[in-house]
């Protein structure tokens, strides 16, 4: 990986000291922060989705890899020396629909970001910025570079000179092609449609590009407060000096050098109001204090980066875009609770994120920030990366711990366990264990940087918004104009999320509902769009914070069919350990399947009368007849009762919350259930069997 380059340990130490820098040192820090570049630099969001196959998967997507290869090929075909330019792989900005994204930054100018730069767009993009002069004596390369003018509103760009002749490779070694920056300020329509925004809104006028919007003028970014995501897509994700130049490891360094009391650190986290970002929202400080005060020879840390909900991208984005902040958060937590080892529990398909996290760990070890006697102190700490089981229930904290124990204890199955005892009292190998979502650890350094950074969202001298201070990472998907991962303060309304950040409904259709909290979340109707994004408020309308997923559902979708699809998925993801979840979800799925299929005459309920057999394709289960209550039209009440039983008696969070999609839609969309169960109609026309049945009835 090009990003994993050597670093100046002496200058890194200076950055971590927090001392005031000289003008020359400030210039060097600006280069590390990518606020300035010394040579033309291209930034690649290699966490892009594979648009060619229509997939939205983070990782080194095929489209992004093809774009990077096309750029390399463009320069190589012109025999341009690699020292004349720089290629940097970064994390994602989070705007999925614009990927793959490419940034171009010239010396003395702001960075420009272009959207949907597939390999076919690369020649158009590069030829607009650069020309390659024929081979010239190597000593004149600097003079030729000086010819690269600053911004001048010249309109159309000069034509690109012809490529170097074929005999150049065999020319004397002192001859080389020269990369020249073209004097350009405007862009043709074919390229302008790919231009997204520029970075550096506070820069001088000479650095700005005319008539190009800044990032905070784009609807997707305008309402964001990027604290956790501040470094994603901005700098080299694994370069430790770039991370330190933007403030990473500064909090850890101060804590260790000032020899702060672990007990006081736990109290500060409690006072900050930080809540776990995994869905339950339990105060992080209380969990830390419990572990600190618990008896046990060893304490452990577990970072949950397992994202089982379809479409989730928070963990991948953090691992691919800013792994050093996760390492710093883990190290601070370990110091506070007395742990010497942490586990990163991550999905196997997050290969690029794991690759970058491991590279970041190697860089941290080389800098003395990870391993034995960190920064010369008595504190030693290391991290192990473990692949998850790849199931949704595997992300439940007790199931996760059981799976991690299976590395040491044979025959241990990764399934949920009854609580209490909680992991903070008895976790890995029976020892006190802190379990947090990866986003929680990314927030920890921000808390302690807040003591000397007045722009932090965690300020100890001001009140918090309700019971949830800070920001939350959300993943927007579904029928939304803009989709992706974004960061907003707690208290932002769903209306701002859907119509502000999301840009409204795709194809100008009407909004119907927003599914929040992932597969186990609930549907929020249009009448409740002013609901604030925080734990308690979402629960009051039958939804969840959960994994932070927000799926937009438009008027063309069937609510009953949506609930049916979610229950079918959760039924497959159930571990089957407890009967309420295993059998209850199956019965709920059977009822939903029954009411989305046509009913035989004369019974609209789909149940045959005495002496009659059910028609093919219509069954309650493989062996059980449909209850008599359903034949009397009591399907809705039976469905509601089943959901309540499953919620109250299931063992783990997946079973307790799996019925939320049904209960929330029964609460806000009862007429659609009545139409399916009593009138054999699908108002949205999505349930094809019902639609076909209605047509047959009319004929």
C-alpha cells in the first residue's frame, strides 16, 4: 500500500508534544494534513462501490480499482516519472451514489473532488489538467514545472501535446518527459457534470476555484457535523504522521505523560455523557467504572465492528478511512480500565478495512504508541483482530464473547447467553470485559481533545442536548436521492435527514415511511417525521436507534410486504437457541405470508372450511392447521399477540427487537393490514398474488 510510508519519528514526537510550532514546522504539518501539496496529487476513494455491477459494497470495489489502474496507465503510457506526481488512496466521504470519487489537488490550489470517475472518464479528467511535453534534458524539469501557471480564467484549455515518440524509451538516460499543469479555470460540460465540490472553504481567494461549490454547500454535507468522520477521505488513512498532524494520538499522549488516574478518566467519560453507539445507548462511563472496580486478574476490551444489517457501512468507513482514531480510542479505554489486550471483532468481508487497520497498528508500534511500554511508560497494550462468524446474532455481546472464547476453549458455540452476569462483570474467560461498538471508541479521543479544543462536541462546561450528547453516524439508503454514511448531532429530526441530507424522495415520489435501526428497527410514518434522532424519542414512536440505518420507503412500497421481508431475513438469522424466537418468528412469518397471498372463495381469510382442504401454496405451516381465530378474521390481533410474546420472552436483543418491524407497522399502518387480511387487496399493488387474484375476481 502506497500510504504505508516511512515517517519522521522526531517530527511525530514534536506533533504529539502539543508545543507551538515554528512557521517552517507549520508548513510541514500543512503538507501532512494535505492542506497544501508540493506536487500534483490525486486522491482515490478506494472504498468505493462497484457501480458497474450495481453493488453497494465498501472495500476496494472493482470500479475504484479500475479507475486507479486507468490513472496509473495514463501516466505510464506517457513515461511520466512517478516523482512528478503523487497517488494517495483514502477512505470514503460517505456519499455512495457519487462513487468512485477522485480528488485532484495542485500546488497552491484547493482540492477538487470529482464524482463517478470510472475508467472511461480518466482520460478526459487527466488531459484537462495535465500535459506531457516531449522528452527534455532532466535538468530542465524544474523550469518546466515553474511554467505551471496559477488560476487564470482562460476558458477552453489548450490542446494536449502529442505523446512522446516511440523512440523516447531508448533515448539517453538524461532525457525524460515533463509533466506540465495546464492553465485552466473552467471545465467543459462533459467534465463539469463530474465536478462535485472543492475543499478548503476558509482558504484565500487565490487558492479557490471559481464557480465551484464548497463541500458545505452540497446538501449531503451541509447539515453534517463531521467530528468522528473529520479525517475520512482527507488524509492517508494509515500514515501515522498525517494522523498525528490532524490531532490523533494527542489525547493518549497527554494522558500517559500526565499520568492521569484511571478512575478519573472513567469519571470524565461518565461526565461527558457518552453513550454506547451499538444500539442500546448504555452510558459508557458506567460500564468503565464497573469493569475498573470488578475483581479479576485480567481485564479485556472488545471492539464490535461486526455489521450484520444489510446496507450498514459505519464500521467499514471508520476502518478504511481513519483506523488510527480507533487504535487511540482502544488504548485510552484500556488504560482507564486496566486492560492489556483488546479484540477487534470484524466481518471477514471487510478486507480493505482490516488491511488498513493492521497497517495502522504496525505504524503505531513503530512509533511506540502500541505494544510494550507505550511512550516509555509502564502501560503496555496490544490489539488482536478476529473475524466474526458472519451472522447477525454474532454481533450480540454475549454471543461475541463466546465466539472469542472459542479460540481458547474448544466446543464453545457463539450463541447468546442469559444476563446477568453482564460482560462488565464476567466476560472473556470470566474476566471483566468492556464491549463497545467501534463508533463508541472513535468518540473517546474527541472527549479528551475537548479539554483543549473548544470546537469539540463534548464540552464539559456546557449543557447537553437531552440525554444524548455528541454526534451519531447514520447510514441512509432506500428511495432517497442521496445515500451513504453521514454524521449529525443528536437531536436532528428525521425530516432533516430525509429531505435535507437525503435530498428528498427518488423520482419525486411521496414519502411513506422511514425504517430506522436496521432490520430490527421500526417504521416511522410521515406524521412523525419531526421525531428527533436520539434513543428515547425514537423508541417512543416504535423505532430504534439500533445500527443507525435509515431506510427511506416511498409510496410505491407495500408496508406489509416490507415487514414480511424483514421477518423472513430475521428468521434466517436467528440462532435458534430459544423457542420464542425460533418458533415465534416462524409463526409470524407464516401469517404474513398467508395474508399476502390470494384467499380461496368464499373465505377471504385463506382458510378452508370444515371438510375442505387448503389450496396448493396456502398453508399455516408444514404440519399445523391455521388457528380458528384466523378464520374468524382475527389475524391482526393474533399477529400482535405473537409479537408481544416473542418480544417479552426471547433471550437476546435480536429476538426481543425482531418483531419491531411488525409492531411499528401495525401501529402506524393498520389500514394496510386490514386491506390484506380482510379485503384481499394490496393498496400499493406490490403483492402480485393479491393483484392477480383481484383481476380474476373482476373477470
